[in-house]
C-alpha cells in the first residue's frame, strides 16, 4: 500500500508531503496505481521547479522507489507560494481521486504542523 502524508502549517498551506510504500495493485511495470501516483507526484515536483521557480527539498529512494519526501523552502515569494499551493492542492485532489477508485492500494492523510 502507498501511504501519502500531507503536512499543513497553521495557515492551512501544504508545506511538505511524503509518499511511502508500493501499491502492488498489479505486476511490476503494469501497476496502474503506482503509475498514477508517480506521474502525479513527479509532475507536481517538476511544476514547482519550472513554474514557481522554487527548488524544493527532495528525499527519494532512487534505486528501489517507494519513497518520496518533498518540503518547500521557507524563503519563497508570495507569488511562488501561490503557485506551489495550487500545484500541491492539485496533487492532493488527483491522489484523492485515485484513492476513491483504488482505496485498498492508497491511503492519504493530512496533518497540521
């Protein structure tokens, strides 16, 4: 199962997210849940970099997969913060849609710092 944890600050902004585990909803290379989660997460991270001009703190298991942690730096401008929040909220919405369809392979939670 993939576990997704989104952390919000006191003002409700997403400041980090973590994805851990493997969906195991299909054989390797044909796991639709894994592909969906990976595509959504990587697209979000690439958008934060390319569209907001923000270099997030990234920790990932490059060899085996199954782990991605992203944290936003605190020195972003208001415009960068607005763009990153749109991208992160869109990621959360996309993952919630996957969870609604494939809930036994993906669990999401949101915590407040």
